[in-house]
C-alpha cells in the first residue's frame, strides 16, 4: 500500500524518511528513529505515555500517523534536556518524587511542558485537570503535582 | 492496523471525488483520534484514507454579529475552547470544548471529525444541537445544510451520502437574553466518557423563556431534544418547581441506552438529576 | 563532610535515565535481525482444539514462525501445580489462553498472520463460578483432579467457647473483586539464542532467578543454558513475578527461529495474559465483649483462582490467617477453599490476599462498634497486638507502631469532630472512616529460607559497584541499596552503582515480592559493606603502619580516629588499587548473605514467617452524592509504620501510589467478565484513576524501629494498600448510613442501598 516521503523536524533536527501509510507516529519515532523515550502503554488513547509535541501542540503519538506529521516540528522527551543539563521540569520530577517506574514519565513531562507553556503558574486543580490524559499507576499523582508546582516556581518565579 | 493507501486531496471537491471512487473502501481522516482507535483494533479497515489535512479552507473560526458563527470543520476542540469570539458569544460551547476527552485529544481531534463519527458517548453534538447549529456539507452535487438533528441519524451513523463531507458548522447569531449551560456527568470521577450530558439553552424575555432547546446526550443513541420539556419550560416562570417538573419531563421523554456502563433505568435517573441541577444552575436557583 | 543518605529524601538513583527517556525497557530493545511476536488467544472459556491450520499464516511474506501447542515442549509449568502449557494443546481452559504464537519481521505482519490462522474449536460446557465448579459431579477442569485447587482449615483455642463469652456476635459476608495490576509498561520480553546456543532473555520482571527457573523447566533446558537480565521495569505490583506466559513464548519463538524475538503485550493482551488479584467471598463471624474485645473469630472463604492457580494458594493463605496476627486473639477458626473455574487466572497482587480480608475485618469492626456504641478506634486499640507478643499463629511481633498510626491518621482527618455528623442536610453528605492493617516484611514460606546476597566490588577509583539479584520495578530497590552502601562506606551516593539483576552475574535472589527487599537485601548490603570496610581498614593499617583500631572510615577515606584535622591515611581509590596489587590482581570484592532467623510454619500453620511485621492505618473523608450515588474521596491520610524510613520521599511515594490503587479497587476499577470473557480489557473501559479523580494525598510515617530490621526498617510498599477499601466503605457508612459489603462501591449500589434504607426507615 502507499508509502510516503515525509520531512519533519525532530527536536530541532530536520529528518527525511519514507514511511508506509500505516506507520503510527509513535512507531515511527520509536522503531524508525530509535527515540524510545516515547512509550506505548495502551491502544485506546488513554494512557498518554506516547505524548509528544507536534507543532507546539501536545498530542498522543499513538493516535496519529507519521504521514500526518509531514512538514511539522515534533518535540519528544529526548529533546528536552540541553546536553547534560536537565530541563527544570525534569529536575523537579526527580527531586520531588514525581516518578517511580518511569514508564509514564516522558508523557507526564511532555504534558507538563505543554501546561506550563500555556499556564505558567497553574493551581493544583488546574494541574490535576491538565494531567487527565495521562495515567500513572505508581505515584498516586500527588508527588507529580508537587513536582509540577516546583517546576512552575523554578521557571516562572513566585 | 491493516494496510491502506493514504491520499491527500487539495480541495474539498477533490476529496469528494476520491470518496466516490471507492465509497465502500474509503474513509476521511481529519485529526484521526477516533478513527485510529477503530483501525488499530481492526474494527475498521478502510483500504483508502483520504486526509483533509491540506484543506486550509476547512480551518478557522469567524464570528459575525449578523451571520453568527462559522466553525471550519477542521477546527480542533482546543482551538474552539480558546477562541475569544466563542468564549464571548457562545460561552456554553467554549466551556464544552474545554472539557472534551483530555488535553491531547482536544489538541488533535476536530469538531467535524467528532460529528462525522457520531459516537453517542461524546460531548459536542448535543451542545451544538442545543445551540441550533447546522452543518454545511459539500458533495458531488454541491453544498447543502442540515441541522444537527437531521445530520445525526443513528448510533455511529450520519446523513452523509456517498462523496459528502462536512466543511463547516454554522451557529445562528446570539441575541439578548440567551443563556446556556452544558453539563457532563461521569459515572465515576475516573471514567473518560460522559454517562449523561445535558445541554440547555434558553432565550429569556422578562421573567420567562421565549425559546428553549433542551438536549440529552450520551445516554441516548443520538442527542435528543425533548419538546414537551421545552414547551413546559417556556410556559412556566423559572422556579424550583418548574425546574423539577422540566427535569422529570426530560427524563421521561427520552429512550435511554442500556449497556455495560449503565442500565436504562439508571441512566434515566441520572438524566433527571443532571437536568434538574443544570436548569437550577441556568436560572441561578438554589440546588438544594 | 557528606551526610549519610539514610533517613533523608533521596531521589531515585536511576531517575535521570527515566526523565530523559533513556531508560531502556524491554520493549525498547532492538537487536539486529529481531523478529516481532504476536499471540493468538482462545476466544472460548472451554473448548477442545480440533484442528489448527497455520498454512496461510506461514505463507505470508515476513512470517518466520507460527507455533502451536504441538511445537511446545511437553513440560507443564505452574507454581504449586504444574498444569499449564506454554501454548495450549488439545484443550483451552479460559478465554484468553495462548494457543498460537507468530514471529515475523514486523509487528503488523505478525498481527496480519494471526488473522490467517484458522482454529477449529469444539466449545465445551464451562464452569464460571466456584459454586458450579465445586458442585457435586462437576467435571474436573484439570484431568484427574477435582476443582479444589487448595484448601486450608485450622482452629486455635475454642471458637465455640469464645462465642459463648461474647456480648455481641455479628456475621456478614463480603465480596471482593479482581483488580488488574495496571502497571504502565505491559509485559515485555526480548529473547535470543546466542552463538554458543545459550538463551538470553531480557525481561520486565520482578525476579530474574524465578524467571530463569521457570524458563528452564518449561522449555526443558538446563538452567545454565539460560541467562535472564532485568530491563528497566515499568511497574509490577505482583503481576510480573512468575504467573504470565510472555517470556516463555518469546523464548520458545527465539529457540525455534534462531533469531532474536521481541514480544510486547499490547494492553488488550495484557489484560488477558496478566493475572488479576484473587476474588474472594469472605464470611466473617466475630464475637465481642461489650468493651469491644474480640473473643472469637470465624472465617470462611471461597476464592476463585480461574483456570490455573499460580500463586493463589499463597494468596488465599494470607487472607485466611494473616489478619489474625494483628490482634490478641485466643479463639480463631478458618476454612478457606480455592476453586478452579473456566475464567482468566488470578494471582499475586500488591497486598497479596491482605486487602481482601482487611476489607471484611475493618468493615466488620466498624459495624460492631456502632452496635456496641463504641468508637472503632477504641476497638482497634483494645485488641491490637503489642511489641513482644507472640500472636496466635506464632508470629513474634518485635515492633508495632499501630497505636501511633491510629493517632496520626485520626488527628489528621479531625476524626473527633467529623465522625458521625448526623445533622447533615442536602444532597451531598460527608463522612469519615478508618481502617487498620498489618503486613509481613519478607516471608519464609517462599522456600523455607528468605535470604538475600549482596556483592560489593570496589573499583580502582574508590567507587563501589553493587550486585544484587533483587529487582527494582520502580519502587526504589536500587536507591535503597545505594543508600545503605553509601552510608556504610561514607561515600556520596553518586559513587555507588547498582548493577541491574542478571542471572549470569548477580548473586542468587528470590526477587521482589512479599515486601522482603529492604529487609533481606538491606541487611545483606549492610553486611557486605561492613565486610568491605573491614578489609579497607586492615589494608590501610598494613600500608600506613597505624594500628587498625586507630583507624576509621570518614567521608570516603580512611582516617585516624582521634585526629582533629581528619588527616587522610589512605583514600579508597588508593586502597582499591593497592588491594589489586597486593592480592595478585584480585580487586576488593566481598559477598555477604543475610537469612532472617524466622521459622517456617509447621503442618498446623504455626510459625514465625517474617523477621518483622509492618502496620498501617488510614483515615479518609468521603463525599457521597445521594442523588447520583457517586462517592469521592476528598481527603486521605495513611500512616505507615515502616520501622525506619530510609527515604521518606520514597515511602510517601509508595504510600500514595498504594492509596490510589486502593481507591481504584474500592470505587473505580471493575473487570467485567461475562461467560468467562473479559469484556473491558482496555484503559478506556477499565478505568484507572486519573489525577483529577483523586485528591492530593497526605501520609505520615511512624518509626517503630524494629529490632530485627536493617537500621530498624520494615517493608513499606504493600502495607499502605491494605486499609483503603474498608476505610472508604466505613466513611460511606458514616456519611449516609449504608453499608456496602461487595466491592466495588459503585454509584448504582450506593443508590440502591440508599433506597432500601429509605424504604426500611419508612416501614
């Protein structure tokens, strides 16, 4: 069936690839580009472990086709740190206990990036609402929410 | 998912022609959030996906005080929720759009796609029906308009004919005295899809309602207006007694779904509760 | 001077890899020539396999193997009963049982191939409930056996005499449902046969050694031909111990194809392939004096293990007797029966049978307190076992912080003010509820030993490499081991590297279950580090000429004990290099094993199976919407007696995670099984709590400093899940006066109970 040449910008780097029509964006990132930080946790668009930014919008990469991303910038968890220097959100998740097994973590970190870009100092309830497209089974969410508060403070002050 | 061809028409007319080439084997894809679920589980296996991604004409939101609101079919839920004109003139619609599914799906899913999928357990159709929206449909023979009532035919079924697609959604202009409230009720706080939703819209004149559109969604096969409840509401000044009676009429006026997420009796009971609470909220009456 | 990390909030030592997306889970591994596997499962709860036609699937380009039961070894696998084949042969016993496995060059091709397999099934009558399976004349689900998978019966004291002394006797039946573990990483394995013919397996597992043992038995291979390596594991919660077939199938495909094979369950498959927790029906009869002293306890349990019993024998055992040890009891009787059915198998899950019984017991205490006009807290206090006590089953309780736990959580929730608010008007009512719990820290019944071994190697730069076979699934075992070694060797925690478990290089370990890793692994780490320290001091003494007893280890260097200036006698890097030079090339490497001095129970189930016992109490406030039946937890406080909190950040994290799992079990999660088929095996319909569905949680720590715990610590990952469901049920009762005894507490049940109450009140 159809194959497509796509041009995307992954974490700032232009990438050209050929993909079959049925390649999901998540599989393209993971299996073709080796960016395995984006996780697969369900097939029903619920768990959010595959969350990435497409053209600045937080989306679930398991719910779109690679070919649909043609021409757009894509940001994944791998692009967040600046070399060896972690992004403040990453730092805060580590220090605040915002992760345990880590499998949902890339999705939560990306969701946090999107939240804090739109709402620099969210309230606790705004954070809880903004995370309802992501599942975590380990933390019970409390330390994730606290980590996000710390990150907001660090990034945007009091 | 099973393999398929991915086609990218440059215009709505071309998309329409492509649909007609192999109508049984073709599906349109906009945001794709719902379609991907069905295809990944191999419940849907179209051989051709026709992407609307390049159709810029299907994007954008425009408001005109005389013409009302035009929402391009490719408008994403998040864009609808954030649009200043929508927030100002149709706050009920903005509030609904801000609560659809979850943030990622709101950033990806489109209003047109949502309507075409005709999933009963979703938010936009009922809300649009209460706002008297129409869908603008482009087909091989040109354009036609349908009300939401006429557009939604059955469980996962719309009035779209072969070769047709939605290009935009139109809402009439708002008037003085318009009020609306959209409520979605989740069976438990952890569920993802509404068990019941209720969209209530009224045009108030003096102490009464000159017009009312009361729509139940998620617990019926398609969103359902309840004319007898609307008539009652228009005939009685808003009060706790009116609200109670209207809610009863709404609950008794629908044919509820019955499935694993809720029996018909339970859904009807929830419709009554949510209707009463919504109307009380709409008229700023005490809830207790 | 660097401070000891013990007792301090310590971020996970492997967190950096997790937040950058670089942690490697099994499903992230790609090997050259790697194939992708898919499994075809039975749609029938019970059927004879007449014929399987795989020709079309094998002919599909890209397909490398299509295996059926005929291709799998004859060996049967299972924990207590060897009863299951890697791929079903002749008969399938549950809807979801693995029948055909495919390996292909891509995931999608493997999936395409499954659709080309045709299987001719002859559906057979199925037994869906324990009642049907245990009925007279019911067919045996496994050949040559009846459907009782396990049975426990015991009596201590005289229950009849106990009830005769009671002022109040109350009997009720409670139903608990199966909970899917719901770890975010579905089960995943990569397997390959290396150039020497050895099977290499990278797996998401709680135990590499149990996994290796099982692979060897099921594949009929010598243990030494197999190497199992744990990859970063995305949660386990009991589901990744030894009860699933994922790694067995991946290994079988690797052996048959000669190529690397990756088998990653998708979520739908994981619901079918993983064991959910054991559903039990528990009938509890308690006799109390009017002061609330429990004078007799009788327990009857009927549990449904599904088609294969896995670890559920042990799970039911816990339900039948563990809660007895919380109290000072003299008369108890228990009879528990585990039944096979033609339904998906159940198994180990966090709490391991404790949640089921503690739901019943805490609900029961709450009910009886009301009847007696007592505060349930007073009943918990009056009956609580005390430090120094030996319980009715022989458990030697070295420490208990339960009283402090009760104090903490009742204070936090404002129990005195909030309990029994009878004056509430309106459609939303609030109530508070409480429950208490006990758990083990380790368990001798696993193999009549419960020890752990830790190996410490000192590298030439003076930093330590630590080998342990105990697995970290996210709960923080690696961090715990790092903390201990850093503390003992006075090194910064960054200088400790814990090597992921690998059966070729790690010392033997049972693995991560029964809340045993801090207890056994922690002790072994202390012993190993102290052994290393002794060697360092001896070597430093030899090198410097100072007497050994004048030397000590401070801040990662050997110094003179009395020196004010802390002058360094030798740093660890120097000592590590000197050790190599002076021992003919042998680096400083020590191994230490710690086996708890516990006692396996006897035939009468009397013994002392864990070195220490942890306790917890939880108080919650709920709001009940009397019109919709919705229950929401608005506040929760869990107080955990973990002996000594090595890492409060991790303890609170474990507690919070357990709390939400308990809320999920009580309110949100429900497997819908119809005629043996799981109908909602996906996250859209089986709803785990999201962040907006639970409150911000609070928790407290009680440090009872157990004399047998490492630095006083006890297990802390499971206890916190135990009290939640009962605390919620009790709070619902406090709010609206209805008692829900069958979980989950759904809106429909609450509404029905409210209506029944209204009818009764008006009658």
